[in-house]
C-alpha cells in the first residue's frame, strides 16, 4: 500500500534555498522553490535576480513517515519541517498549485514586502552582515528605519535596520 504524500514547508539555513532544493531533487524527492525576478538593489548594477518568494523556505512532497522526513532533514542546509507539537503541518495542494501557476505566468508579482508592519510581525533581514536574521518587528524609528527584536537565549536584542532591508515573513510560514 502506497502512503499518501503531502506538501510541507522546509526551513533552510539562510541563503541555502537553492542548495537544499538541488540536493532534495537529487534524492528523487519532489520539491518546489518558487522564485520571482527582482531588480538588484545595488546601485551600480541593473541586474534582474531570481530570488525565492519565501526566503529561507522550500516546499517538499513527502509522506508523514519518519523515515521519509528524515531523508529530507539529512540534506545539508535543511533545518526543520514546519509544524507544531502534533507533527509537520501539510500545506494544501491547491496552494502549491496556485504558487506554481503564479510563478510560471511570467508576470510581475507583488510580494508582501511593502505591507505596513504591525508590532510582533515576523520579519527577515535581507542583506548586509545580518542577512537571514529573523525577528519580531517592534516599531518604526523614522527616516526609513525600523527596530526589530531578535530572540536570543530567551532574551530580546533590539536592532535598528533600514525598512528597505527587511521583508515580512508570510503568516503561513511563521
């Protein structure tokens, strides 16, 4: 009897999405890394970059079996499959199919970047020495600056960064 497979969100190390995606595919596991094209933020270049829509995540299709999920988690750069105390949480197939259609449409997609942030929204720093760091949005500081609280060893550390250098992590992935 073949076990039912579902889609799951796999958290990766910062900037390891493509590496993990390639390694998972090599293991003959179905995976999906939705990307969008964005103009480079560097002023000296006019490059179009292909970037993950959900930085730090790829989607994998697997059974709920521990052996199948362990095979995924043994991939270099993989951190954990998103879930709760009951185990991994499956992502509805229609959401993955919708993402596949959106990313293959070759149209400009709007992401959640410029949505006004609310206190406690989870965000990720996109570039610079703290690229990949995740934390809770605390407040707007003025002049395009924001304060993010980063939970370290059960204590918060506040850091001030440029609002342009952060992206809200979609609620589905927090």
